[in-house]
C-alpha cells in the first residue's frame, strides 16, 4: 500500500511538472533557466514589455544603464500571475542607490515558477554616466533553478547595457543578457538576449518606445508602447508585441509621499490574460 501511494504521488508530480513546462513552452520559447528575462516591471508590462530606454527604478530589471539617471534612493517591486495560473508566478524587486560622484549601485532579486519547478536570480549592478546623456551599466547575476527530488543548479552570468541621448527628445538603448551563454548542469546553454530600442519623448506628457529583442536561438521579437500622462500623478499606457502576439494596457498613479503604483494587463492570443502589479518608493529629499 505504501509503495502504491508513493507511486501515485510521483505520477501526480510528474504530470504537474509536465503541464507547467508545457505552458511555459507555449508562452515563450525558452531554454533551461530562461524564464527570468530582462523586464521593465509593471510599467513596461503595460507598454508591450519594453524597458531598454527606461531611466527610473525599473531600469535595475530592464537595462542597468538607466540607473545612472536615478536621482534619489529608490526601491521597486513587481509581480505578475501569468495567464491567471497560481503556479506561474513571476515576482521581482530592485533597489537603486545613486551617488553624485561614484555612479549608481543596484541590487535585484527575481523569482519565477511553481513549487514543482522554479528559478531565482540575484544581481548586483553598477551604472555610470560617461558624458552628458550617455551611460553604461553592468550587472553580475547568480541564477539557480530547483526541482524537488532532483536538486538545485547554480550558475553565474552577466548583463551589460548602454543608453545615449541621440537628440534632446530621442534616447537609444542597448542591453545584452548572458553574453557568454553559460552552460546549465544538463549541458544546455542559457539564452543570450540582445535588445535595442528607441524612446521618443514627444513632450512632458507622451513617451513612445520601440524595441527589438533577439534571443540568439529564436525569431526576432518586436515591441512597441506608448505612455501618456494627462496629469502629473496619472499615467496611461498601451502596447503590442510579437512572438507571441500580445496586447497590453497599463495604468500608473503617483502619490505625494514618494509612492507610485502601477497596474498592467497583457492578453496572449492563446493562453489568455496576465495581470501585473508594481510598487515604487522614492526617498524624497528633506526640505
């Protein structure tokens, strides 16, 4: 009887793991440890998943070069429930500490997965302005993945980013994640992801962003988003992306105490709706 019970538990676990990994494959082609990818947080999620030109707290997760333009200590957290499935959680947090003389330092943590399979990433970042409007950022990551009864795997990799002001209202951004394509314990390579994008600030109220993303082993992904601020404390966002085809909407609120809330929703053509929530705290200067 004990043998039968153990066998049933193992069979149930195998089906849960297989179902979860199948959903991940449908959502986005991925390698082992390939589901934690550069992210613009809830702000980026509402703009078609762009983020390479961001110059706020979300840059710690999207393009570390943007940290060089953060002016006050800032913390950001976000979470998403992919396709409204409890077992596909993606949460992240980051902290940026700027220094007037030394550049900006950052710490980020991210988790993706379910109890049967999950990935974690911890990153230490540094960014500095090279000259007016241009900055570079670098981050070192420790990745781990865990499957119960199969153990953990730990790997190291890095990210590098660049931003430059082409014109007063036009920003160009580049970001490369895992350039060395670190091998996993199973012999596969983690994905190298290159992103390039443009951000056009038509006015103080409107930002338009276009981004191209290339996983070295998969088709090019195009993303576009717009952010409109009808009032100082409110941001309205929308975006689209390909590979897979996704449409997004977002909403942001700023509060006087240095708090900001972001909400976003993305619709996948086959798997449905993904909600995202973000919270940002900026330490205000004492008057």
